[in-house]
């Protein structure tokens, strides 16, 4: 009887403890995650929002933003998976879902060892169809600082004031590299015969003063070529002129400026001979075709002037796609000579244009002098031109016009 009572008591206590939460605690499993929403259905279309003019990337440039707009049946596509690919460099993330505005974003990075030249960036997405979008792009070398290319075709004798302004500007802006093209008073045609045995003494004095003010300044002797089109100017005429510069201006010149360089491949042999001759004499060569020449001309000069003309036409200059070889060269391997830029503000806009990766132009010159004799004097805003180049290179505010 006592045993039966004790067993009943124990069972009663166990039930009470269980009711009070005693014993082993029971846990409920976490709720299962909600299944991902189904991929959108409908007809998908993609388009890059990257500015068409901003398709040139520097070697070593990281995290260049790329954006794609995705639509399904004409409306913003939300939560659509977009995959990015590139023929050069890398993109991260490779795959990303669009946001509620239909945008998918990634970053393009170009390692320093990436080859220069053409590349392509693409994006794809799939719904009821697979859509693709892409754009052509280019890789260029890391740009050098802007330099000035000054066609100083004015006389050191009769226009000494212009030379004084040129030298004073070099003194005021010592960080701006200057490349000066000169014409001796007795060689204004750009051709000298062996009969010319006297140097332009006033030009020598002006060059000496300039290089004292800015030892980094480089001086180039003006040489006409006639485009290599006929016998009016022969390769012998040019080589004799080069010899005269060397003999009459020893240690004064750093190179020659070949004006009137051709653009077509038929005249390549003419300019190949000149370049080899000048190179053999230790001279740098600036060629002035005044437009984009055939790609092989890039190997016949250390620098090419790919635009010479009025300010109104410069905005239409575009090396793509026919002249993409410019992206294999440093920006300072290409120059522009722009005249008839009426105001200081016009000049600053033109310098901005030249400095854009798309134009890849590092030698600049802008003047308000007009067609007919645009290089017969310095621009009225000469100091502001120097200051604009200096400020652009340093990333500071430009001088107020």
C-alpha cells in the first residue's frame, strides 16, 4: 500500500515539473527562408549608360564605373541578373542583379600591364530571350603632363617684344614644358641651301635667353617639305637644311619641325628617309601633317601634329575608329595647333578638349591670331594659356579669364 502511494506521488511530481517547464527544453526549428523571387519574364533589352565620349581608359586605372539599363517589355527590369565581360582588364562584380530602376552597375579595372589599343565591354541578360549590349573602348598609356608647342615664326629682330614675352612667360611658369619652333630670318621659307653660311645672331640670342630662363625648353628648327609630293622640295633639300641648322646653330636646336608632312602611304618613303637622316644626327622630329595621317607615319616622327586649323573645327576632331593607333602612343606624341580662338574662355575649352582621353593630345597651342598669319605673334592671352596648362597639370583652379 505504501509502495503504491510513493509511485503515485513520483508520477504526480514529474507531471508538475513538466508543466512548470522543467526537464529538457524543447526548441522550435527556425522558419525556412523565403524562396527567391522567380526571374522576370518578358522580352529583355539592355543598353550601356556609359558616356560615348568616355570610352578610353588609362593603363593602371581602377574602378571605372559602368552602368547598364535593363528593361523588360519596355519597363525597368527589377532583380534581373546581368553578366559583364571585357576583352581587357577585369570587371567586378561579374554578375549583378538590377535594382528597382533597372540599373546594373559594375567596375572596370585596367592593370598597368594591359596592352594598349582596342577593347570591348559587354553585358548580357536572359528572360524570355537573351539580350546583349556592348561598346568599343580603348586602352592608352598613362598620360604625361600637358606641354606647349609654340610655332614662334616671328623674327627675333623685328619682333623682339614677342620673344621677350615668350621668355618672360617661361620664367613665370617654369613647370610648363615648352617646345618652340623657330624660323631664322634668312630661312623663312623653311629651306636653306649650302650657300647660307651665316646664322641669325638675334635668334641665337633669343634662344639662349629662353633656355637660360627655362633649361628644359626644347627648340625645333622649321623645315618645309612640300608634302613630299613633287620635286619642288626634294629630300636632298631637306637634308641640306638639316645640316645647315646643325652647323649654324650648334647646341641650340633639339630637333626639327617638318611642316607639310603628307598623310597618305604613297609618300612614306620620302619621310622615312628624312626621319632616318635626322635621327642619325641625334635630332628629334615633329611632323606636321595637320590631320590624322596613315598609321605608319607614327613611326616617322617622335611627335605628330594631328590637327592644325581653326577653333570652330576642333570640336569635330575624333580619332575613332579609323585612327585608333593614337592610343598606342603617349599623349605627348601628338599635338594640336589651333588658331582663331577669339577669347580666353575659348582657349581654355580647347585645352580641356585636347586633354580628354579620347583625343589623347599632350602638345597644345591655341591662339586668337587668325588665318593668314596665325603664328606671326603670341596670343593676347599668352599668360593665361601658360597658366591654364600649368593649372591643368597640377589639378588646381585655372586662371580667371
